C-alpha cells in the first residue's frame, strides 16, 4: 500500500480506510512499499489464503463478515501451527471504490486485527473487472524449531478436533436454499447459527500455545475433516481410524442428522470448518482438553492414529466403514 | 498450498507444478499450511503486490512473462528497501486447471525464483470465474533497523534513478495499438524492446546493498516516476526539482520523443518501470553510480531534493516547468 498524499483515488482509499488499522510500528502507517517484521531469533510462520467472491463467500454476504472470514481463515492456520499472530498483509481486488462496502469491510477487519492482535502491516489495492478477491498473507511467531507441522503424527496418537464439524457446510446450504434450508424452514435460530458458522469462522488461536505443547501434528480443518485428515496422515506416513459417531456436531447439525435430513458424510467432507485437527499423544490429551475447557472451546477425541499407508477409515457406531462420496472441497 | 496426496485436482496441480519450486527447507515441500522464515535477529521486510489479467497484464501475454512480472514487481520493492530476497508466497486465482498455461507459468516462476534466490515458500490456489490474478507476498532480510524507507530524503540530496524511464508504458501502448505502435510500425526491433520492458520488469536487486549503503530514501518506480516522486517527497516532508531532459530514456523512447510522436510527460507519468528512485546525499552519489556500473545498470542523477511541501517540479531543458496532465496510474 502506498501513502496518504491523495495523489490518487487508490491512495485516498488506503488513507481513509486502512491506515487506521496499521497500528504496528513496522507498518510505517502504510507510507512505504514494505513493512518490517521484527524478530529476536524466533521463527516467522508464514501462511496465505485467499477468498474469492462467489467461491468462498457470496456477493450478498455482509462486507464485515467477508473481511472477518478473509483474515480468520489465515489466523486459523497460525493457530494450527502453534504460532502467535504477528501481523498480515492484504491484497484487495475491487471492482470499484464503493464506500458503502469499504467502510464496514475495513471496520470489521480492524476489529478482528485488534481482537486477534494481528495488525495490518501493508498491502496492495488493485482494480478488477471480475469477482472481488481478498488475499491475505499472515505472519506468526513460534520459538525456533517449534512450529507444529503435519508430519509428526505417530501410531497411537489420538485424533482430536476442536469445536463442531460440518456447520459451515450446512450454513452454505441454507444460504443456497438446499436440503438444510428446507429442513430448517421453520427454525430460524438454527439457520442463523449455521449461516454464522459459514460466514464468520471462529479460529482457535486461543489454543495455539496448548497445540504447540501437546500436539505431535496439527492442521486446521478448512476443506473438510475427511480430506484434511487424509493429508495429515499422508504427510506423517500413518493412517487413522475415526469413530464417526464421536465427531462433535452442533445441536442444529445433530438434529438434521438424527432426522435423516442430512447424511453424516456430508458433514465429514464439508468445508469451511476452521477447527483444529490434532494428533496428540495419549498422555497429553487431558492437557489439551483442559486448555480448551479454560478457553471455552470443546476439544474432542474422535479416533486414533494407526500404522499404515491406506486412507483413514471412518466407522459408524456399529463399527461399519462409512464410504464417503467425496473427501473434501477441491477448486479444480 | 497443501500437499501431494492427489486427493484433489488442486493438490495434484500443486505437486506437479509448484513443489519443484519449493526448495527452501522452510517451505516443507508444500506439505504444510504454513512455511517458516528463519531469522537470526535481522528484520524481515514484507511486501505484497498483485497482478490482474486485463489490468497489469494482457490475457494474450505469454504465461512465462506473467509469472516473471508477478514475482519481479515484488522483487523490485525488496530492492528499493535494500533487502536481500528470502522467499515468497503465491496466491493463484485461476479460471481452470490449464496445463498448457500452468507449465510455462511455473517453469518461468521457478527460473526467476532461482535466479533471484527467492524461493517459493507456500501459497494458495483458488478458482475464480473472473479474470485470473496472481498475488505475491515477498520477504527479504535487512540488518536490524537498516530498511531504506521513504521518509529520509533531505534537502540537498540528489534524486537518482536506475535504468530508463517510460519504456513499459510505451510497450503497453505498442501492444494496444496506440500512437507508439503506429510510430514504430516499421521498427520491429524497437517495438520488441518496449514490449519486453512492459512484460518483464528488470528489478534492480543487484543494487540493493548499494541502495542500503548510499540512499537516504528510496522506492521503486511502479506507478510513474512523477507520481512516485510525489509520494517519496510527501513522506519525507520535502520537495524536488527535476530536470526532465536528464531523465534517462532508452533509444526507442528517446527517438519517439525527438520525433514528436510521444510527449515526455507521458513517459514521466507512465507506469510499470520498476526502476529504483533514490534520494542520495551528494557525497554518496559516486558510490551508487559505481555500483551500478559494476552491475551493468545505469544510475542517473535527475534532480535535487529541495525544502518545501509543494509538489516536485519537472523543468524542461530551458528551465520551464512542465505541466503534467496526470502524475501516475491509479486504480480508482
């Protein structure tokens, strides 16, 4: 982002909406082309995720929830890596300079930047004739060598997830008028809960330190629990057995499954959960659960890491293997 | 970017095309959600710039030149800040998984990543129904506190630029069939030079160390020399007097100006130069020029920083002030 001399509409946009968010001294109040991340020998963890209008959010979504989602999907990655947020840079591809959209977008982004202690460091604002897109690269700090990777899961580790799984996929279905929308036609409270889970992820940064202390491997669940577990297992050279009945569901999701309106596998492969998926040695499970309790976040054991190279198995309450039609969301 | 288990088209795309570029150990061969930038107490310099199809490049541009431009516009920022490249993350918004486009794109990106010692650390690949977009956040290292900012220019400093100014704007005009295309209809060599300057910036990273040693303020010229100088002066609280006749022009550009086919002010306000603009104390000018000579890059004094808050003035050979119709490219 450039500076505030008002030589262009781009600069005045940045000065008006984004300069107030650039509270970190390394951001130089956005008057430079670059920002500085100070380091005292910690490792800097870098992650990047983009959200595209019509793909990751709906054009009709409120600008504030779009901003929060764009930042939070990145904060979720930092949480899974055990990193403390340090800041982010923003690329904003806009069709027009629409103040009615930009003001709530920037206000909400600023609130989240403050709430998660992850200040705006810089960025780039470009025009696009096509769908709007927000790309964020976020930075975190971990003590040297302590980033939690995907490769450390060991046979015998328990598989744990935070929060509840599948709500966001149901929320999207509600917004799109799918089966969940019809099934919940008379339950606006349930619809609202699910839509909020789709629009505003709740990244578990409050558990980052505990993940670093307890987990042998971790990632966030962004493309669907089933597919993301495949990735974690493959990276670690292990497999897993998951008890589908123990996968934590919200009350609205559990109700839909119990009434037969939604199949459990749609929840296991649905995207946008932004919960944490961890492999945790048995001896550390209680610590992670306790850290979750202290933070008000459920942490649930859903299965076990087992030896082998085959895909993880999802078993129903009777021990029968669930055949999942698809594992996760893919862009291509 | 996620891993290589081929659970999705996205993952196979990443494994096939981008994993070979992820040579830095901190990239974890793209099998994680995050990368690590090691630091031994240096400052990490962060910059981000995006290129959008139809805005920053043409859909008809070769994929390889698009890749190089996307990375090089960021490398140019690192050079201007006096930083040594450390790596980058890539967000790629694609309409489709088109191997005929992706292979040359990734090959060229890999060549530049190697050539500039700036490895791919991670990224995100998303689908878009609209124009393609490549957003890169690049990282560099400087000794603590040594990033070259925009705010340090002092009255008496000389204003220096690298390379030649205005070629890229002319190259774009050639591609779009504008006045430059008509004037050069019979000079394909000149057209090729200008188009290459538009498509493939030549970032001056080879001079980053000298800029750190010599310049009191610096930025890269990306939106037009005139407008970018306004920004540098405003950030430093100074003004400048520029001798337009001393602004370095390539042979094709100088020919177009001499024959009256193009006005000098179009070159001074044209974008996409990706040269360095530096304020340099008189005593250090010779050092920067010598560093340029050693690296094969012209470094030219074009004016002087003067006290005051008014906009920099561009004077013609007779000392008359040029009135620029516009200062720079703006997206909004």
